[in-house]
C-alpha cells in the first residue's frame, strides 16, 4: 500500500490559519518524527523564479515560516534553498530570496534558520536510475540530515503538472537544467529523470502549498487559482496522484505519475490511495481547472499501417509548441539564453509600425521542452495547440 496522503483545508495565507492547517496536515501522517535535536533539516522549496508570493509561482513564505518554527521547536536548525531557473550565483539567488519574501525567515529565527548560500555543485552516480545514472547537483543538500520537499501545485507545459515529484528538478543547478532537457527531450525519459532524483535524494517528507495554485500557462506564466488546501505525505507519488485528481487530471495527463506507476512506485488511480485529514476529496475537486496543454506522446499500439497513420494524425492534431505573443514580448532574450536546443534566434520585426526584437523559433530544432515558456519573465511565450485538436479536446 502507498503512503497515506493528508489533505487539509486552508482558505488563506493568514498565519494563524496556516499554522493550524499545516500542523494538522503534517501530524496526520506521523509528523516530524524524523527530526532530532541537533540536526540540520533542509527545506527544498519551489523558488523557480524571482516572483512575488502573491503570483502563486513559488512556495509561500508564511507556510515555510510555520514549518521552520516546528523544526526549531524540536531543537534542529534549518536551511531553506532551491536552484532557480537561471544563474546559480550569489547575486541571482539573493534576488530570488528577496523577491519571494524569504529573508523574513532568517529574521524570525536568528541563528537557527538560514537561506542557502552554498552554491557549489557535486557529481552523483546512481546506477539504479532509469534515465540519469550520473548527474550534477547542488551541494547544499549534503549539508543537511534530512530533506523536506515543499512544492507548489501548478500546471506544467511539458509534464502536465508541477508538484511533489517535479519539484526535485530544483536539485539540479539552474544553468544545467536546459542541458538535461536536451539530454532527455522525450517526455517519458524526462519524467523518469524526475523520479530518479526523488529516489536518489529520498526526502523524508513532502508538503504541497495548494492554497493558491496555478492553472493554464504554468508553471510560471499561468493564472492564479484558489484551491484552498495543504497536503502532505512521506512519499511523492500518491501525493501527486491526489493533487492531480483535485485539479481534474489522471495518470495519462501527468507523465511523472505514469512512469512512477510503471516502476511500481506509484498508484494507477486515486482509488488506490489512503486519504486522511479533514478534507474529503469529493468536496474539494475543481471541475474547471485549466490544463496546461495536451501531451505529445499519444500513440496507438501495434505496427500496422492503419495504426501508424492514426498515430501520425493524432500527433499532428494534438501537438503543442511554444509560440511568442509579440504584444507581450519585451525582447529580454531570456528564451534565447535558456533554449537547450539553440532553436531560438532574436530578430528585428515590425509590430504595429514599430521595430521590436522578437524570438524566432526554428521548428526543426525545437525539442518542445518549453523552457522558453517556463522562464519567460512576462509570460509572452505561450503553449500553442493545433486549432482543430484544441476544438476536439474542448468538446
């Protein structure tokens, strides 16, 4: 049986309400029983970009504050960190911490809680991995006794959903992430990479900030959507299944859940998960949550000519690609800089009579990793669906 998943209602980021809901969510699955006096606990938050907490892109500081408080009360110290998308340098990371409102954690618990400043990287070998048997990771994770993965519930253009499993991609240094997209451009291989990282680091606890989530063009440029929940579990796979079910997704919508099931690590459906806590799943499901995209790896089994034709037609109809919206683009070159396939060039074009610098995508090189969409600071890079496929999907 899979690890139980706790689901607690929490209507706002007001501190007193958070304290009660987060405590209930954690305590319902055994609490912080692994934390002992004198330990150092690492909280791996979702700090993908320097964005205000109200944007629902990053783990909210009020939740991190309560978790830190609980750990400090047990006599341990805390390091909070992540590797944002971009340069893994002191100036860049400090700006992310500042914009995400995290310096208040150090102020609230002086000497006991600190934001990570160890920006070294290390090499890892993981022979049991499916995708990534050797990789580099952020060395600060070796400075802690246990890791707590504190993710944010969001849609994701490539994986369908960014939550507990996907959050461990932040163990890879920022500028290396696009390289790994290039190494594993196919959805199944990239999803296995995410699972490999979870199996290598084995966080002791997973918590999800789903008070405000993100729908649509996630994980950074979508729309904030109130969900009103905090979830927790000792393992990520059943936790992700519950989160997906709440926002109307299933195993075929989230590739990380699919490969986890194939590897015997996760459930096939939410019916196989023991859900505990005060919130009942039927009461908290959201029927109209906007998905990020339709996945590209839709095929029909069998090698017949007819099935090959069906697969080709479906691939065309339901394919997705990144596409810039010129009116929102500021010509910052972020997409150009982060594209692992070097499929983007910056060109000067006329828009409404004015010459502007815009990205141009070479479709023959594009691997559809959606790094350009994920790291666009203005959300100008959109996930574009085939109009006919989009119409069929809506129906």
